[in-house]
């Protein structure tokens, strides 16, 4: 049977947080003002700053559980960045754009001589990492996962402090990106002096390779390994015979045991699905040899109430929401995916086109490409690597740059093709990738390109919606959804398309400006509630013609419209409570008491405002799907010294078109019931 591995710890709970100041080092907890800074000497010799073991000011800092996005708590302003949803973050607001995190922990004395690493799945952005006052590295990108070896710097059997400084002054994208340690953090402790290097597993069928991290003085000739495979029940197997598919996303587990001088030194396990995937110039996309039409959605990283700090269970809820409406694929817009999202897609049978953030062939861009591919190449859900999106600034250098990047991607992962989101003018890029991608048929010569390159398939990397608000038709071309879908479905050599977008997202409210703070292009609004076009698209996927859909839109018969559009009932939720004026629906009946689990509660009410309180859990945030949202999203946080821990768990919410959404998160170690009260209605978990 598959053994439980106890060397991997989720390191999310119990961090201390405080804002710094990008414009004033003296207001940044004296960081960088010492006579000998952390860049000058191994450990700063003068003064105590927020990286130090001796720093005590964090007792008054805020207590947070990761994932965490501090921008959610910042105010809005018409003078702030349009791209980032008019939140007061970035170079105009240096007092809001640096954040500090600290966490105390102990490592037993018995672990000395073992390999201890910490991995950050994502920090936005420009992070510096310190352990016990020693600077050990940094990562500029907000989307790269990065791990650090702590083994040489720990005080075994004593108190240790890891400190993280984050500077989000610079925008990396043109959409809301948040700020902070917004993805999971993991601590790994090996059983001996040799460990498997994170993200180094290379799986090809039943063949597995990996690299090592070793303590000093290790004889590599004394390292050996054993690879075992287990089916979904935990039974060891010799062959992988059951394929992974959309209908049956079957996952095996590989366990790699590393031995040093015959003694177990490290064990790593990873899920893996057996499948074949290819893009055929005549049949489009083939999964396990059968044609699959990609019914895709572009998806950004953020969600209502939490910003980019999306807990694992909320990712599961969001992916399930897309599947509920017929989607089978996601394009990550426009950056490497959250590892949590990929794990959910593996488990639920959803395909992913994963896209790198920085286009280019300079060393840093290639390093970020490597970071993404090595981390995610074993996920069966990932079917292609996106090399960039709408890089209209390329000139004659686009061919050479793309060719170099594509060749590097093929070297790292020969099994998957590359693609690119072309905005209509960068054909020198699209000509170099394996599968051309087209952002909007109205500005791309899709048919002409295929006639010139008949040996290639193609993808609709973006196709627009009508830009509507829930409860009203889109104000742009009302035929966008049907036109884009039918264009690709009528061309069997194409793989399918990805609509822009699945969900509304913060920032980039084009073509709107303030007071709009979020986009309009989601088929589902920011809370996952369907717009009228979502029902139209589901009708198309079920075989209704464009003419039938147009008749439904224009019909004055309310019963006819009722059968087609936004009044169709939701799939019932497992937990329902309320009264005549307020109905609450929780997405599941139980809340794990681990400080990480969340429950999404839909609120149905015509009230202008409602008072919300929660007992026994944390009120993580709320939303309502209004693209002009500018309300306070969550209660004031508590302090690290325990006073007003987590702050008062009350808030006022404002339903939009009769709906709002509340997200509650468990408290680690708590017991007893959880009670959510919204107005005069209550829900119990």
C-alpha cells in the first residue's frame, strides 16, 4: 500500500504581516539603512530590522493565514491604476506597495543533517527571503514558484524566523495582480542527507528521473533509488493501464524513495495521469486518439472577496462552476497557473493551456519558462505551453526570439506543443510556434494562414463575449458568442476556442473607466453567477442553432425566454437555509478546522444591504458581481499578539441584482458549530 509521507508540511498558517514603505527605508523597519546591509555582509552587523531574530515589533503586526492578498484591504481611487482596478497600489502609493511577512517555527534537533527546504508557490512580486537574519535569495516575478534550502541556516531545536519582503510597486501585467504571498508555502524535511530536488521529477510512462539536493560531504555514488506505482486505491501496480480522460480523470501515484548507504533518505510522491494528446491538422485536438473540441475559458487568478489569494477549495469551486456550464478547458491569462488550480484540473478532468508571463529569449525570460515547464510538465491536464500574448511591440527580431524560446521549451518538454495568442499583427511569432493561436477572428487571417500552412492545426486563444452585466444583455455585438463558436466548430482542423473570459475579473474594465473597477467580459460574473450569454453558449453547446438563439433573444413570449436565458435555476446546493426574503446556499455541508478550508455561500435577497456576522470561523470576504464594486470586502484583521484576533467578524454587504456571495474560512484547531448570519437568516456548519 502507498505509505503516508510526513516530510511535507503546508506552511500557510500563523504568519505576521505589516506594510512597509517603498519610498522610505526608515519607515520600512530600517531595512537597508544599516552601515553593513544584507547585501554588504553575510548578516547585517548594525541595527535590528524585520529580518532579524531579535526583532520584536511583529507582536503588534496582523496575523494572517496564507494565501494572502493585502490589496483587497486597500482603498479605491479614481487616480489609481486602471489596470489594477483602481486600487491604491503601485508606484503612486509607496506606503501601500511593500509588505513584510514573518513566521516563527522550530525544527527538532534530530533533524540536523537532513535537507530542509521551503517553497513559495507564488509571491507578488519582487520578493526577498531571509532566514534568521540571513538573506538567502529573491524572485522578481510574481508568478514563478521558488524554493530555498534552509539547512545551513537553521537553529535546530531552537526558535527560527523566516522573513519575506515583498515589493509590488511595479505592475507585471495589465490586469489585477494583487500583492503578497498569495499562493501556498511548503516546508519539506528529508529523512537523511539527500533529498529530491523540488520540481525535478521527470515522468515518461513508468520511467522516472530526478535530481538531488545533498548535504556537504555526500558521496553521490552511495545514492540509490526505488520507484513504485500505485493505483487510485493505493494498491501497488506494475503497469499503468487506465487512461486519464475528461470523463474519467484517473490518476496513479508515483512514489520515489531515495536511499543513502542503503538507508531511506527521502520520499516524494506525485499524481500522474496516462494519456496521449496531439493537435492534428485535419481533426483538431485529439485526446487518447479521439477528437475533443476545446470548449475553453480564459481565467485570471483572482476571485471575489480574496483577490489573488485564492484558497485551494475556492479553486475547486471555481473549476466545478465552469464544468457545470460545459467548459472542458482553461487558458491561463496571462501567466503560469496556480499549482492548486492544476491539481484540481487533474482531478476533475479539465484541460489547460498554460501560458508564460514574460515573452522573450533573454536569460531571465528563459529561466521563467523553465520554471513553469519543470514545475508543471507532469500534469496530465496541461496540453500546450503558451509562449506569449499579443506582443505587438515585436519587429524583425520576433522570429529569432520565438524560435529560441520554442526550441528551449521543446528541450525541456518534447511531449507538448507551443502556441501563442496573436492579436492580428505578430505573424512572425505565430509562424514559429507549433500551433498558432488567434485572439479574435475579426482581426486575424485564420483561413489564409491555414491555406499557407496546411500541416498545422490552430486554436482560438481568445474569442470575445458581448461584455454584459448580470441581468442585462451585453452592450457590444450580441452575436459575438455564437459567431466565434460557430467559426471554429465549422473548421474541423481547429482544436476549439477559449472565450474571453470565463469569469469577470478585477481591473482592466475596458472599454469602461472609473467608476467601473472590474471587467465586463466574463460569461460568469465575478461571483460565478451566469450572465444571459452564458445560457446562450450552453444552448449552442447543446446543439441549438444561431437562428434559434436569436429568436429566443427577440421573442416577446416570456415563457420562451424563460426556457433559454438567465432565469434558469441553479444546480441545487447541498446546504440551503433562510426565509421568504433571504435565502442562503452553501456549496458544501462541512468545514474542515484546518485554517484553510472555505465554504462559498450564495445570498439571494432583494435587500439594499444586509448585516453579516460569523461565529466559529473567519469571514474571509464577499462580493456581488457588480463591475463598479468599491465596498469594503472583509473585516479588519487582528493582531499577532492575540488582541482582537482576526478582528470583529461582522460586515455589511450589498446585494447586486438580488445576489451576493460570502466566503468563510475555518479557524485552525477550532471546534463546535459555525454559524453564519445574514440579516434575519442563518446557516450552520
